[in-house]
């Protein structure tokens, strides 16, 4: 009887796990609240859809939609006649590995915008070696909003040879995507609150790619009782100025600029914020033009707090020909009369400012570690008058070995590994405290500063170089 009871328990346990799996995959939560999914395609019925853009073909059979490429036609979209605001979208898809596709959400087609061209958020389907499936592109509008250069974990989630499951969550300003249950994009943006769903057949460059297919099935949407999935650790691209969303807060980010005051900042070597040279207006922290001299007007500003390992991001907008910088590990102990000494993420109009041609191998250009390491030549740069995003990541621990007199000292410092990112692409990385790093310092302007780059912590600095530069969305999180 005991053996029979054990077998019975195992059978019941297996049945229970199966039932739970069915409930979860069916979208029914165990709190008693049903997740009400609506199928967007049933059988061969596409009456709730219309074709916009090009002349590629779509057919439906048994709930599965097949799109077929055609030559000499622009991007084609099969779009819902109904528009959607907040929702969760679940769909399975398969794509020929030689073509590109996407799923439009919150998208529009208006006569007064590019003659009715479909535009809006697109969830990428990318079987190429670039592997940005699950990223978010802004079709016919702003281009890439969430490239997967910021989320390497997602790039391997897509199956180029079989079916894939996409899950898209659009709640308020927050759009998140999953590919085969791997978290991909996390975009916070307020440009479009609602629009249609669309299935894209991309245009093709040559006749050899005509007749290729992309297929979608089990296309379903939930508009009511949408419970956000748990917050994840992947990077959030937040395009709403001077805000933090729930996922950023969960990750530990805080604002260094609230859009209204200069709280948290002071002048270098001072107790208060500069009385001139800087101002706050319309959610922007601006350093004023004063003839291009370094720290000769309002002067540099630094955070009240110091940091050792951290992730810093901010938006900046250069005026034409401008020079500025974001410095980190700032120490004021050197007593420099000009700008405070520290490692610098160079901000520069490379085309118009002469400093771009100075230094060595381009190490004074935009995104570079100033006078030490040049930024990648393939960097993405938006012109003066447009907003760019800078991101600095400092992690890791290293044993610092230094010779002092006749003795050798060893000390541990955090923040050994550093990365510079420009417009969501990594443009350089390096290791502090190494012989290679010290060799770079030895041939730079910093050689006169003893112990340069070996600090354990320091302030964040925004530079006054006498040119007008705008800053916003300055945020930071400390990394353990």
C-alpha cells in the first residue's frame, strides 16, 4: 500500500505540473484572474486586416499568415484595422534566413506624413549575422531606438532555422520584447501611444530573393488585465527626458539632474554651484558660450558624491564647433588652475573643432578617452544641434602595484575595467592599473600628474570649455 501511494503521488504530481504548464502557456494566471487573449487571425480570415505600402502578397490558412517577397516593390505591411494602446502581443514566426522582416506596433499611416507611408515602432526580425532580432526600430521615422549592441544576451536567442516565439509588452511609455523567453529590448518612449499592429514583408534588393516567405501563427493580443512581466537586468533606453521608469529604479539608477535644479552639483574647488556660466531651462542643464576658453567663465561642475564602480549615462547636444567633456574619477587634490584632472570622455564637434586633429591617432575626438585612447572610427555620431547619448561603465577590481621610493606598495582598487559608449554602441574599453594603461599616460599630457588614473574613487565632472553645450537625463547607478 505504501508503494502504491508513492506511485500515485508521483502520477498526481506529474499531472499537476502538466496542468500548470498548460495554464501558463494559455495565459491563465493562478491568482484566479484570467488573461483574456484575442486571436487576431483565425482560419483563413483576414477581414480584420488591410495591406499598406508595397505589393508583396499575404495569405492565411488555418490561422497562419504567409507573406511572400516580390521584386520592384517597397516595404509591404499587413496591418490591423483596429488600433491598440496598452497590450501584450504573443506570436510565433518563421522567416527565410535570406530576408529581413518585422512586426509593427503602435504604428500609423497618415496622408500628411510621407504620403501615407507606414511608420512607427517595429520589432525586428533579423536572421542575418548582425542578429538584432527583438530590437526596436522606428520605421520611416527615427531609425534604431533599441539596437541589440546593448544586449548581447538576446542576440543568440533567435532560431534562424525554425519557429520563434515573440512576446511584446506595451504598457504606458514602456515597450519590452522577448524572443524565445529571452529579454531583449526595454524602451521607454512617449512619441506614440497607440496604433495598428502590422506584419512586414521587407523590400528586396534583387530578383533572386523574390518568392521568399515569412510566416506568422498563433497571433494573439491581450488588452485587459495585462500584468507586466518581472523587471529584468537588461539595459533600458529611456527617451523621455529626465525620467526613470520602474525597471531603471529596480536596477538602482538615480537622477543626477532633475530637470529643474542644480541640486547635487557644485563648482570645482567650491562649496556652491557657479553663479554664472551655467543655467537650467526647459529641462536642460546648459553651459554657456564664453569664447572657447577652458574653465574661464562659470568653470567646471562636479557631483557632490564620489564613485568607484558605476554606470553613468546622459544626453548631450553640442553647438557647432563645440568642445567639452565628461570626466570621471575626478580628484581636486592636484590643485589645477584650469579644468580639474581626471579621465575624460571627450565631447567634440569633430568636423569643426581643431582639437580633433591633435593628439595621437584621433584620441581627442568625440567619445575618446581624451589624449589616451581613440574612439572606434565606426562610431555613430549625430550632428551639432541633435541629441547624442554618452554612457560610461566602470566595473571590476584590480591590485594596484606601485613603487614608492625604495619600496613596493600593493593596494586594491575598484573600477579597473572601463567602457565608453556613444549612441548605444561601444566605442572603446580599457583596463586601469595595467602597464599598457600606464604607458599611454606616459606619452600623454597627463604624465606630469603623479598617479594619474590610479584613483580609487572620484567625482563626475561636466566641463566648461567656453562653448555652449546642453545636458539632460543624467543618471547613475553604483555597481557592487
